[in-house]
């Protein structure tokens, strides 16, 4: 079973990768501008919009993952308390 700390570690890794990609991606988009290419502004805008939508989705997933990790921890505490009570009742 996945542990809450694994979820948090993966979320931090995902955030670091998105930040790194953001810096690299924007440099890449600006580097390859070609004068006279009529489609470039639209293609560039589409790429930038897609990236930021992806970044927003990743942020939402990270938030959901953190909530799931918290819920898992609560369930683990409840399960442990129940196991202790069952052990005392015997």
C-alpha cells in the first residue's frame, strides 16, 4: 500500500519537475522564434496556454494527493486504535 509520505514525496518531485520544465520551456519557446513565420505567435500562445493548464492540473492533483495522504493517516490511526481495543477486549 502506498504510504502518505510517498504521496507527499511524489508531489514535491512533480512540483520541482514542473518548475524546472517551466524555466526550460519558456526559454525554448522564445529561442525558436523565426521572423516571418505567420503561425508562430499562435503556436507559441497555444503551447504556453497548454503548459499553464497542465501546471494548474498538476497543482490540483497535488492538493488532492495531500488530502488523500491526510485521510490515509487518519484511517491508519483509527485502525490502530480499533486493533488496540480488540486486543484489550480479549
